[in-house]
C-alpha cells in the first residue's frame, strides 16, 4: 500500500517518519500493522510509484534502485550536478559529462526515460540530450530507478526509468526550510565561485495539503586538476550559468481515500555570455579550454515547465484508481559555436551565425486501475490506458526557419498486468501492452548549413508513418529462504529513433518521409536473472542482463561533422553487483561493480561485429562508499569511483581509466546544520570518459576534448523551522 492510500492519520504519521529514516532503512517506509497493538509500527518495503502496479522494492522480478533523500543530501553536499549524482549512485549509469548536454550518458547502454512524478521529461523526437536538467534536486524526496527496458510508461525507456518523486507536505502545521551553499575551486578564484539558495514552505490546513519551493543557483567556471578553465561546450554548459526552479503543489482530500493534487514546476537554466571556447588539440593531448570573450550568438538555455493534475481513489468499488493529466513545455537553445553554427549575412553584408532551439510540447494522460485480493487473495490485476501527443521542432532563432520540421507524434496504449502468488514463496508476474503510434510531418525543405541559411538544400515530401507494437513482460520471484531471493525477468521497451536528426539530414532530392528511412520503433528485449541476499545487517544483489534490439540506433558523425542515425542490430550484456554492510548503528559501507560489453551490426549482415563506443556504453566501474555517524552531531561520507580502461575497435579512440575520491562532513549546530564537501579530493587531472571514448570526426575532435573538474569545495548551511 502506498503512502497516499493510507487513511489520513496513518498517512501523516508516515510522512513524518519517512523524512527521518536512517541509512539502514534504505528503501523502507513505516506503515501501521493492523494486528499490532495500538501505537506499534512495522517496517515494510517502500512502494515504487514508477511501477504501474505499485510494486514493492525488493520483491520485483527486475532490479530496482531507490535513492533516498538522505543519499541525495549526501551527494548535494559534494556536487550540485544532477547527472553526477546519478552517476555516483545508479549502477550502470555512464560517467557524467559535467555538461548541460547529457548525450552519451546512457543506462545499461540504452536511453533513459526521465520522469517527474510520473510525467515524462524525455524528448525522443529530437533528442537534444537535455532531459536530465528539468528539476533542481532540492525539490526531490527520492529517486526511483528501474533497471532495464520497460514499456510501463510508453516510449523512451529502452535502458530504464529514472523517476524523480518530488517532496510533499510534511504534515499538520506549517513547516519551512532554508538553505545556502557556496562553491569554489581549491584556489578560490573569483570567476570559479558559485552559490545556491533554496527555500521551501509546506503544511496542511484541514483537508488541504500545500507546498511552495524555490531555488536559485549561480555557477562559476570550472577548473581542472591542472588549474586551467574547463572547456565550454557549444551544445550546452552548466558552468558559468544561472538556474532557478519554482514549484507549487496543492492537494485536497475528499475523504480518507480520495485525493486530488495539482503541481507545477518551472525550471530555467541560462548560460553566461562572457566566455568562449578555445579549441584543443586531441592528437597533442591538449584539452579544449575557455577564455573571456563574447559568443557569436545569444547563449544557450534550458527552460522546462511541467504541470500535473492527478486524482487517486484507494477504494473505488474495491479498486485502486489513479488518473493523471499532464503537460510539458520544453525549450532548449544551443549556442552558435563550432558545428552548431549557420552562417548568414546581415543587411550590411556582414557574416553572422545563426543557432538553433529545440521546442517540444507534450500533452498526455494516464489512467490506471488495480484490484488485489482476487483468487483467494493471490492475484492482483492492473490495467490502464495512456495517451500522448508530442509536437516537436528545431528552429533557427535569428532567421526564423525550421532546421527540423514540426513533427507531431500521437501515441495510444492499453495495458494489462497480473501478479500471482503461486505459493507463499513463489510469485509470477506477466503483462502485455498494445501500442499504436502515428507520426505526421508536412512537406518541408532541409537547410544548407554550409552556406547562407537563406538557401534550401532539398525539398522533402511529408508523410504519416505509423506503427502498432505489442510489448510483453514476464517475471518470476522465488523466496528460497528467509535471506535469499531469486528472480528472472523478460521485458520489452521501445523508443523512436531520433526523428529530428533523420529529417534534417536529408540531402538527396526526391525523398519522402514515409520511405526515406525506417522510422519504426526501437524495440529492446531485456532478459535478466538475479539474486538478492539479506543477512540482517548485510545485503547483496547480483544480476546478469542481456539487452538486444534487432533495429537499434547508433549516432555516427560523418566527415563533415554532421551526426547521422544508423539503424543497426545491437546486442549488450552486463552484470551488476551491489552490496551494503551495516557494520553497526554508526557505520555503513556500500559497494557496486558493473561490467558491460556490446556490439552493433555495422555491415548489415545480421551479425554484430563492432564494439559500441563511449557514446553508448559505460566503462567497467567500481564504486565504494562509507558513511559514518560519529555522534549525534558529526557525520562523514567518503566515496570512491574507479572507471577502468577500455579499448575499442576504432584505433583512434582509447579510454585510459581514472579514479575519483569525494568526501563530505556534516555537523549539527545549535540552530541548523552545516556541511563541507570536497569533490575530486585528490585533484585528479583527467580527460572525461566521453571525451576519450566518443568517435570524433576531424571537425569535432578538437572542440569536444574536455578535462574533468578538479578539486572543488562546497560549504552549506541548512535550517528547518
């Protein structure tokens, strides 16, 4: 049973207790046992809201990771970069690029579907790699991660789902939180200074819950381990930027079972306009850097507004009902530098450079009905309907032309999921989802980016390709002993190829949308077996997975530096090992190790033959963490990530591994609490994984050869009142 389905008094007690859970209660919430004496509480696993049948963490046939608020706070004491937080905490998630653009940050070698309270944030029709920057983590209570392909929420989750669950009301009365943090490189250079402010107000009045939250962050430039400015990326930066996030939520309880909630979140990140990139020299090992200067265009930004109206009824004729309506408005502007430039002449004959902006508007609805207690309390059935309309285009900002024509995607899907307890120890899980989708594109002309943007390259006839797809999942969970559990799972996920890249890249006359390239979806088969062990204070989970697609997607730059979509068969295999040791009430150790390898069919003979590169696959990774509470005031956290060497079939790329050590210290003051975090404690001087392992063309390699961030200090103060 989820928190929101509890009767009001129990729900309030849950909300209060869940905010104070210790590290040992990861993936645990507190519920009331009806058979226990009055006032007694019993710990039970947390409900994963990202699963439509409200699965319980630790009892699913698919690997699930729950990142608690305590873990988020530990990471925010060290870094404010959300992709770095995910990389530190999610097994098989690629190393962070430390950029606004997250292209190449994959999950099990596939794409991630990002969601906020179940609302999709990914923009697959024109994937600009910006979907992980849609919310500030100060707004997030926990992060739910489903490993492997999934179709539970529609397209986009060929590698898995990452769902940000936002904070809610903290119970009766008025509760406030304020925080401030200061960030600097270890030499305290003025242009490397940054700061963040956040505030939250929440409470409950009668039948109403409410919350308002705001954050603002200003980032300085980043310095590498050699005390040089990290290069600026034309496709999007988080350094030298300012962002803010505004969130409002209001909920009304008709009775103990019925709740209506409206939420609105607006996130905006604007890149500064006083630095320009300086190209490096990949062959000579010289990194891309940056210097003071004025860019050739307005700087880039991310602007995302997500609105959600949800209704839930915990006992409608014996059924659990959830309904959700949502909208998302997404704008991502790219700067006019390097290959992001489009030359044109002004009225005076001067050559200027245009730049692009992705625009995506989504409207959707989700309806879910679940009933348990069937067949002598052994069967739970969940069914539902999903609707989505996504309109996407990529425009040239200064000359007001379409680089990618407006594309309208409509998707309808119905699903049925069943969970059956065959015995007390053995449960079966199976489901089916029927997808129907249609893409509409009108006649358009592609842009000749080598000359003036006033010239067309070729005209392309429009079209309306459509597809129907039936997707299945099946799994089994066997509780072998009270401390050992085995599971196996087969699931299918699907996504669209990057339609925008396909449409904008047409250069041969006489093409039409229906036949120019295969726009059928990327259907990914995920097979997984695993085991979970729980010995009181010790836990261990082992999993092996295979992720295959007969018609996958690989992005490859051509000799001119244009990205092309290659539709190829791909096969990926990997293992994940995660463990935790609660040595005592004060000391907690965590470990994870991941290994993955994959190939694609580059010659089209039906057999995979070429290793996937760093754009698709993370390196083998070992992560260790130690959290300690030395007394009721002082706590520390130490974490180490080791990314191992990797070779590729392309002799021009080779990844030399590196290791990063982070540390933080938190101290509870008479009023509030303070923390000091140090990212890259040893000041490691290194080139990022993406820079080393992504296949570059001659036009790209010197512009995208970045080092990682050097030693960085963050001092924070938080106050609840």
